[in-house]
């Protein structure tokens, strides 16, 4: 897919998912976000850059860790996502967060302007992850850190069939290379290409818990990367997609109707050389 078209699809796709994403994914993604923030070792007074911030799940936690004397500059391609971050920060009485609609491959920030750069589950959607990492490297001072998390290998993510199921109905190409960054050594290699050092990779397996089929389908179909494509479905097609997807995860259904679906995350932390 042409890079400009892919970015347009991502922008409007996450606009479509913004109202669902925060509530339906916060619990499932927390353990991956825990790892990212543990590796970032944020300190009071630090300046943090976050790309692909989504609705602010990591943003709010980072803002609390750096305190009122620190700051977080949170960016995302989706206007509705950054608006959601601003709203969540206002509700949480956090005044040390600035938000901006900005693509990860072209950050309108100065060189060496931040102590740490974070990207939680965003590089899978970027046409060129290496360019995004190079932008984060440029924005962080020597000795500072860059930390990014992506989904792992497709075979280790039990929900992955949602992509071919949706694409069989509409040629969305919403995430043509979604699992590429999660391949063994791939994210680490991308960090090396961005000239970072002291690179550390963590791969973690988790079980994503969903209360019931409705909760699962809402998260996967309306609050995730296929949300824009799903909006084009009529009631009949939506029902077919739901049935086929639930069949694809049937072996992860528990006796009480809840779902325990495996997922994998990869987090890489690196340092900007002097």
C-alpha cells in the first residue's frame, strides 16, 4: 500500500476506534505497558516524548511518574485520539501534558529536546518503523532512552484471524505488515538501524481476558485496527464477521462464557549514544 494512503487509513481508522479503545483495551494492555514503563525508568523532572499515544493509557502514567516538574508531549496521528488524551488529563488534573496531532515519521520537535521517548503499540501501524525510530532518536538527548512495545508474532496472538476475516469482506489492507515488527529480532534490528546502543529486548506472553463474546467483539471489531473497515459493513455482514471471528477463538472460550486469549508483546529499550 502507498505510504500516504496507509497513513490516511490509520488516521481515520483510529478516529473510528477512539470512543471504544480506552475502556475496552485498558485492562488487556496493562501488563505490556507495565514493562515499557519499567524499562523507561522515568524520573521526576524528565521531559518525555510519546508517539502514537492513543487515548493516553501510557501518557497518564508517564505524567504521574515525571511529576509536576516534568512534562509529557503526547502525539498521535488521530485527532480524536489526542482529543481523548486531553480530556483524560483534564479529568485526572494533570497539567504537565501537551498533546498534538502528529505522525511518528515526521515529528515537529527539536533535536535532543527530550530525556525519554516512548511508543506503546504504535510501530505496527507506521509505514516505515525505522524512520519513526530515527525520529525518536533525533528528539532524545545523548544518554537518554527510547522504549517501544509492539505486538509479537502472529502465531502467538490468538485473536489474529480478525484481519483475514475482515479483509475477506473488504480490501482494507488496514494493517498489511501488522506482525512484522514482532518477528524474532526485527524490532531490535530496527533500533540498531537508528544507531542506538545498549539495546535490550523483552518478549512476554500474556493472556487477554474478555468478559463475554460481546465484550470481545466490541474490542476487536470496533475498538481496534479494523474499526474503519467494519464501519462499512451492513448488519448482515457484521453478523457474519462476528460469527466467523468467534469461531476462530472458540478454543479460548471458558465454561462461563468469558474468553482467555493468548497474546504476545515485544518491548525494546535502548540508549542514545553520546
